[in-house]
């Protein structure tokens, strides 16, 4: 029951969907945590607001927001830019998470493992909701109606050619950010599988969680498959020597899972539901495969379009930027590419500030894991390294470094949980060096 509460609280914070009266679901998470602290713990703890790692990140978020506002002011543009609005909301979500940490990470000695477990279950829950909305029209309509009217109009506008089922996620940012965040959950899922004798997400629970993560990625966007692939490579790096034993261990379970999926698809789902899979979901989620079969080319519509989003910038733009979003910059067309957007807004130095800000999430965990001597430390070092590299891959497609709400909240949770685990292992000497 406690685990379910933790999953719900994290769900409310990271997906931050529109909530009646309160507007943001993370605000409701604050209320839920307050009730728990007041009635169960009999006190409202602010412990993690003074934890150095969290203090540094909250101050850094405020500083990067100030720099973003200053750039717009210097260029004589409106101070409340798109980037600044995102950073303000991101700061609020980070504060909500820090307030919820005493509940989420109650078992300090197992904080890191608990954090990964909660994250994986939270995204599995999102995948289950999304899949239910896809399979049950009334549920899908309900989830769709929860979105703002202007957003519904955007989705249903044939000119944009957007699949309606993508809006069935219970999330405030569904297009790029949600599938990108699924990639983080996938990497962490494989990290959990590398733990010896782990009882957290093992056995049949692991298959169910992986299935729901996979379906969540398929329904929300292909970007998440990048994280899934990174997670799989990460897993194989540290388990290739045991690959034969692993295959023996999972092959029969995998066969049973495939058989269950086969029976479900052909004998339980209705013809309408099967058609939705074969004509709507599969062509969207596996577009690259379909294009290879039909045309012999490994490509997607988004990857083709992305090539046009990179173009040459003059020296003044590279140095200073323009203080506005790309579509507002004269002489340049609109671009979705993250690197281009950040350069157009604030130039090379603004992009550098964002990279430094992003690195702050990983500086302490990487330092500690790099100093470690056992296998777990080496695995965790590579895990944090992959998580850090992942954001730079995402930046190629859309603004990501330091500005994706869900991912930044996940990074803070994972980083803080890892440090807490070491603190309660009596490794204060590490914490004094970082």
C-alpha cells in the first residue's frame, strides 16, 4: 500500500497533468504529501531542502532562469520567453519533488533501489493507462477530454497529421518529453536487472513492467526506443559473459509471454481493437521497419524532416543569439532541433551554461561511482554516464539539455537517492569531497 502511494505521488509530480481547480497535478501531490506528513509522521520534514545536492540544483535552476531572462532583456525582447516559462515550471516541479522525498525515500539505506523501483512502476502505470485508453474508446475519450480545448483542436487538425491515440496519456507534455522520459525509465529498468538477487522488479513483475514500458513508448512516440536500446546495450555490456545462462533462464518465460500475447491478440481483443493495432499503432511505432520492408530504406518521417531543421548560422547569432524562439528570428526558419534552438536563443555561451547546469545533476554521482571499487559501483558509473549522454542525443531532435521537466525531475530523484544511499552507508568522506 505504501509503494502504491509513492507511485501515485511521483506520477502526479513528473507527469504534471491538468488537475481540477489546482491546475497542476504536482500541486495535488504536495497536498497528499502534507496529509501524510501531518497525520502519519506527525511532522512536516524539510530535510532535503538543506541537502547540499538539492540546494545546488535548485539554486542552479534559479540562476539559469535568470540568465535566460537576462538574454531576452539584453536583446530587447519579451522577458517571459518560452524557455523561461519552461524553466519556471521546471523549478516548481523540482521543489515539489524535494518536498516529497521524505515519503519517496523513507528507507535511506535502500534509497537508490527504491527510487528506480518507484520510477519503473510509475511509467508502467502510465503505460497501462495509455494502453487502456487505446483499447477502450470510452476511456480514450475521457483522457482526451481532459486536455485543453485548444490542444484538442490541434490534435484533431488534419493538417498536422497527428494520431489521436497519442493524447490518451495522462500527462501534461505528451509529444517529445513523454517518450523521451520513457527512455530514462528503460535504462533504469535494465540497471535494476543487473542487480544480483534483486527482488524489486524480477520474475513475472519484470516482464509486465517491460511490456507496459514498451507499449507506453509505442503509443507516445518512437524517441523512447532510443533509451530502450541504450538500456539494452548497457545490460549486455555487463552480462554478456552470462548470456547463455540468461537465455536458459528467460527463454521459457519469454515463450509463455509470447503465447499469452498471441492468444490475447487473436482471441480476446475484438476485431476493432486488432485493427487499431495493425492499422494505427504498428505503422506509427514501427515506421522505420515498415519503410524498410516497403521501400528498402531505414528512415522515418521525423528523421527526414529533421535534416531541414539544421542550417548555417552567422557569427553574431552563434555568439549572442536573438533572445527569442527560433520561429521569431528573422532570416531563419523555424527549427525543432535542440542545438539550433538554444543557439538561436542565446548563442554558444547559453548552450554552454545549459550543459554545465545539466552536468551538476551528475557531478556528485559520477564522482562517487568513479571512486568505487566493486562491480556495483562500476555498473552505476556507466549507468549515470549513459543517462548523461542520453540527454545530448535527445538535444539533436528537440530542446532537451536542462529543460525537459520530466527528465530533470527524474535526474534529481536518482542523483539524490544515490547520494542518500552512500550517506547511510557511512560514506560521509565522499560527500565532503563533492
